[in-house]
C-alpha cells in the first residue's frame, strides 16, 4: 500500500509534464506553481477535515463528519485495522494522494488564462469539501453504496466517477465561465490549433501517469492479494494500450494524419475508462472498454471544440467523458453487468454530476463576480509567467511571446 501511495504521488509529476508540454512556454512557471500548490494544499486540506468528511463512520449517507485532524491512538496501527492489511496512517496517505488529483484535472483545463489567486481558492474548497463529500457517498458507506439493498448499489472500484469525473465536472464549469484563450476560435467559431511547446515532455508525462496507475488501480485492491492485484494491473494496462490504439486509429481515419496528442490522450482515456471496473473485467472486456475510450477521445475533443469550449489539455474529454463511460461500463461488462447495475451506475453519475456542477458553479461564479477569474489581455498575450511570477521557465531562452 505504501508503494502504491508513492506511485500515485508520482502521478503529479506526470500531470505537470503533460500540462506544460501541451501548453505554451510563456505559461510554464504558472502551471508548475499550480501543480505544486495543489498537492501541498490538497494534503493539508485532507488532513484538516477531508479524510473525516470522506470516512465519517456511521452517518446519514449524505453528509457526515468525524472531526478535525487525525486520530493518534494505537488502534490505527493494530491488526484489527483493515484486517491487518494496512494502518490508519497508510489509509490516510493513500486516500490523500487521490484527493489532490481532482483539482489537478481542473488546473489543466483552465491553463493559460486563469488568475492564480482565484484558482488557489477554488482548489482549497474543491479538495477540502466537494471531493470528500462525493467520495463519502460511495467509499465512505453512503447512499450510493447501498442503492437497491446492502449487496447492491453503485460501483466505482478506483474512481472513474469519484475522482476523475469529479475533476471533470469542475473543469467543464470552469472553462465555460472562463472563456476561450485569445486566438483559439476564429471566424464563425472555427477552432484554431494552439500547439504545445514541448511534446516530448507531454509524452513523458503520459508514460509517468500510466506507471502511476499501477498504484492508483493496484492500490485500490487495498491488499497485497496476488490474484486480484495482478488481474487489476493486467486489465488496466490492456485498457490503456487499447485506448491509445483506438484513438490513433479513429483520429487517423478522421483527420488523415498521425496525431501523437490524440494517441497520448487515448492512453489516458483507456486508463480512466477501466478505473471503475478494473477488478471486474476479463482481459477481452478491458480491451473493448479501452478501444471505445479511445474512440470517445477523438469524438469528445471534436465536441468540446464544436461547443466553443477551450480545454488546452483535453481534460474534460479524458476525465469526464471517459469517466462517465467507464462508470457505465460496469453495468455493461464484467461480473456485475446487468440492467439494475446500469441504473445504479447512472444514478451515481447523475448524483456526482449535479452536486459537482452546482458546487463548481457556485464557487467559480462567485469568484468571477467578486475578484475576477481571468487575467487581462496583455497578461495573457505576454504570458502568465512574466506577469504573475516575474520569471521565465527557461531563463536563457525566450520565445516570441505572441
């Protein structure tokens, strides 16, 4: 469990590399700053109250709170805790790594035009309150886990909905309220490509994220059970590979070129898609889920552009749309497949979507009307690194800022 915790922590390097690679050099420091802020404040917010919001013990199924901070008694390190599989401290640290991921997803979507202050305020509230409340509905023993009776209910093994779509819903609301980057849409709303400045770094980021998923999904077994852990890692990797191939094939057919960024996001789409049911699927089912995830990536990116929404890294498509698909796939494939299970999955997607969208809308709209959420035109054109941080990411080399 501690090794898996380290792997999930390492995923934040992957997110950082991916985001800076797919955006322009003039905003690199700004994106790195946000990523470092998210992991540091995310852990602290989860320590202050998030962990006890997410795992409140006996509660009404919708909202509970076990108190501030962490316990310090000896029970948490005894064999009675988690059937001796891990300690209370490991439990907190592993779950805390997941908490910051939801806000990191939003960070990538709003890159290159959001003010740093409002972004940090949003992160504190979203990680500290919104994510753990949604998580408590399932992983904390809340109402989603018992839909249809004690042995039924919504199922999300490692967080296609509870982590990825929580971040994805927030990202969708944020990019809608924030607006597109200058130059993203031309006449009649036609989207223009704004190339990232370092595709090799984005590629490294995806490979790091894939590695991190060994901890993200593998650790969600919550034990060192060799049979289940090895199955989970196999289905996870097969879905990732199939997601990449699916996106590569569909994008090549659609656009007649070999688009590496589609390939990369296809891998991530496959990973997100398998996360809800990685422990339930056969290898064949994992490949099918991954292939469909890859196709969804291509269609989702086109849909976001058609809606005139600007998502520089494809976060909404990868984490929200593929997160929804992966959650619904539990009712279509694997050992829990069935009409009733599909309805439970739909209920979970709907509950998380409504709560996260309303929460994100409340937070971001309030910030927009009070302190503002978008940098001014000159700052955006010249780069957030210069105006918000007073430094360059590569001190000896300055590109054309426009």
